[in-house]
């Protein structure tokens, strides 16, 4: 039977907000309610088994940090039951558990003492901590002189030295440099495979690569729980839709029926489920079709193939500057490459209201690692390559298999063009 590390049942967290401090006393004396109630968490249920990695994503104020503080014991829930089995190490806020006047060296021993370790225990861990943090002479300087990245290095190094059974990290590693982030991710995957981990990050590709499952929080509620890529798709669509509609995802009204022109009836269209779309939705991707080197897709693609993507677009209002683009992600959610027509210096298109259009664009497939890839299709409106209105966003709706006959050393190859050797 698998061991349960964390179990939450019907967890609520409520805060009483008083207009002024004296209102607390008035309420206690008179019995009349003078406070407003803020609900930070609403009926959260969670079951996490030993060795699993849970990712938590959500917008600012969604309740992520509150949930982690309840799990780690920093906060107490207002209602519900919590069971945490195992020693917890939590990196919630940089600076917690550190004395800013002490050196990094002194703070290592301070943290150890706070967690019940003796001086001899910490002496045994000292070399490992200092080597992993890799902050050089700063280990002997007051931590108030540290950058946030150096603070993150020392804090994470100290935390993992305690060999926790449950590890919680709340966005703290995002302030570190990319090399240290990669070092931490490798350590967590390789050296802490039997440790239960909870990770909060706005870096969705990192969550996709690390997590076993992901929950999406919104206004204190778990609105999605499942596989990382599906959770990221749900979250991305929700954020895009919220920008233009409301906090809930609103399906577009039917205004016209999509009609495929007779001259294009031979195209093998794949319908797009409207519930999977995000954005302003004044332009809709109704269906798509792909060809490789002018032939129907046969299940794979390779270097230098010409990928042709056709979109059936329905316009629900007049659009003056329509932009079309794509993004290719790997199975971990990492963005590999992409482009849009505006960045490519192609003409922005005018689209009439209540019309259907077929949009076709082509790309030359690059030499990348052999793997499965997922293509996101997007339609925008505006004049700026990166900052424009997202009209329609169809996340990861096309899956292709890339094959290669050569060795690809990283995400893609960049050939050495010349070499010279001179004997000295």
C-alpha cells in the first residue's frame, strides 16, 4: 500500500477584516459584527502520496502561498482536517529563519539549531551546504549584503541538507540565475526522487517538467487537478479568456455558420472544440488542417519538411489588423520555436464581420530532437509583435512526431562552420 504524505479534507481559511483596530473590541463587547470576511481558501481537498511532485499554479492572490503555509504549519486552517506525515522543509519567503546581521556561515548553524540539529550535526553538513550554494567568500559576510539570488542559493542549500521527507518551494528559486535553477531541478529529480515535493512557480515549463500532477487555484478554489500539460492548457485558456471576458470562461455566441467554400471542400478539416479556445474570441478558429510537403500528414515530420497549416476562421466583428501565428512546445511544455505574421513582416489582414475565411501559412521544419511536439495556434489583433490582443488561442491542439537521422545534441543543432588547428 502506497504511503500517504499529505491529506487535506475540506480546508477553508477565513480572515476577519476590521475597518479599524478598535472595531475588534467593539465586536467582542457588543456581539455585533463589525468585520468583513475574506475567504482565502475554499473547501480544498488534496491527497499526495510519497514521492509524488505536485505543482500549484494560479494568478496572484489565488491562495497558493496560503495553502503552502497551512501544509507546512505556518498557518492554521479555519475549517477542515489536515494530515502531514513526515519532516517538512519549506522555502516560502526569502529571509525566513535567517538573521540579517549574521554571516551566511552563522546562519547555517542558526537554521540547524532551529530545526533541532546539534552543532556536530551541522558541522557534518557544512561542506555539502557551502559547495552546493557556491557563493564563494560571501559565505563569511552578513546576509544583508546578499542579492536575492545569493539568498536563494544559501536558503535552498541549507534546506535540502536536512534531508526532508516533504519539500515545499514557493517561487523562491525564480530569483536565482538559470544555472542554479537547473542545478536545483536536477537535484530534486535525481537525488530526491523519494521525497514528496510541492512546487509553486509562474514558470509553467518548469512545472510541466517537474510535476507528477498539477492543481490550478483561482480565488481560493481548486478549479483543476490533473496532468501537467492539461493543467497548463486549462490555466492558459482561463487567463486569456479572463483578460477579455470575466473570471470565468465564456463561450462565444453563435453568429454565423461556418461554410467551407466548394473550392476547398477537399481539405481534411479537423474541428476545434470551442470549449478549448481562449482569448477575446471575436475571431474563432473553427477547424484546422495540416499538410507536409503538399501531402496529407502521415504521422511524422522531419528536418526541411514544409509544414502547411490551414485555419478555418470565423469573424464575429470587423478586424482591421489580424495576426496569425503558432508555437511549438515539447511534451514538458517547453516552448521550442514559434512565430507570427507580424514578426515575419507579412501583411496584416482586414476581416469583415460575420464572414468565414481560410487562412493558410507554411513553415520549414527545423532540425530538432526526435520527440513528440504540440502546436498551439493563435490569432491576434494589433501592431506589436509581442503585445497585442489575443483574439483566439488554441493550446496544443496539433500533435506531430519529429524524426531525425542525425544526432541532435540539445534542443536543436547549430553546426560548426569551420575549424583550424595550429601546432605551437
